[in-house]
C-alpha cells in the first residue's frame, strides 16, 4: 500500500498502536505456568475491546488470534495447551485489522532465568531490526534493508532465516510489495516510494537458515532448520523523505 491521505495514515497509526499494545500486554503476562492459549486470550481481548479483529483469523482462518512461537518454533506457532517454562524463548506476533486497515508487529522474549547467550541474541535481534529500519527512506533501494541486516548478522556471527520475508501491508495483511528480503538478495531491484507501507522483520538465529513445517498435521507452525534458537522483531513502517515512520508503537 502507498498512503495517499491523512485519513489513511491516521487509521494505520490506530491499528498499529493496538497491535503494539497487544504485544506489550501479552509480554507483561508472560511467566512460567501460563499457557500459550491463555496468552492468546489476553491479546484477543485487547484487540476486540478496541474494535479490532485478528488478521490471521480473518485472512487465513488461523486457529488463534495471535501467533505464539516457543523455543524451536520460529513462526506461526498455534496457541494451545503448551505451558511456558522458565528459560523459554517466546515470540509474540500480533497482526490485526480495524476499519479495513491492517497492522503487524512482534517481538521475542526470554523468560527468566536467561542465559548470556539468549540475552545477547535478544539484544542483537533488536539491533538487527533497527539496522534495517535505518535503511528505510523514500528513494532508497529496498535491497539496502537486507544488505544492512546481512552485514550485521555476519559481523556478529549469526545466521538469518531466508525464507521468511518482510512484506507490504495496509489494505490487506500481505499487500504490495510482496516478499521484501531481510537478507542480502542480488535480485532485489525495487525502490521505496513516498508513503510505501511495509514491515521490517528479520529472523536472527544462532545457526538456522530456513524455516520448515513440522508435519504431524500442523500446517501452520514453522521450525528452524537446522534446529537453533531464533528471534524475530518486527515493526510496520511508512517510507518517508525523513526516514521510517514507525506505526507500531504502543504509545
């Protein structure tokens, strides 16, 4: 989507803020003993109390309001009876729609006690996101996002999941431009235009380079290949002449 009016921007800011508030509220409730379904219920309530609906449910009939992925799960984890334990690494990904406009954000959280390795992975996951965000500006190449994140990952001895990409968003959950790489991709030739709305969401890993389904009848949950802890941090942004305008802030 490319924003053309102040009304569109206001609506995108509204849904972006609700998505961020849902992630923040769920993260505050994250503790040993809670199930992923209970976490999901918290996110659902915040969205629905504010007139928003789950985008995965609305668009794809996903079996939950939010995606909650734990440890070996990289993305699209289904909320259910899984109990969160001390030391778990949990990714909370919230996308929603209100008044026809979509927002999408997410973050990874380590449940104490946290090892130094996992603490560093989370910190560097946030740094990887901001490294990519710094490349967002009208007229700049989209490839610059993945190139910058790739250089950061290589310098700090991480890998990137290269089959889970960022994406356009706005009037649908997955809008144009499709499949924005957050890794170096020589085939990427597109340029950011003023008002372009999209996500930036690198998957930084301790060794994995691919996300694969786990079989067993679950067509949603994706796992790291090879198995390795992976974090994802995500914002929805607008490309402007002054840089990125972040839509998914809680306040």
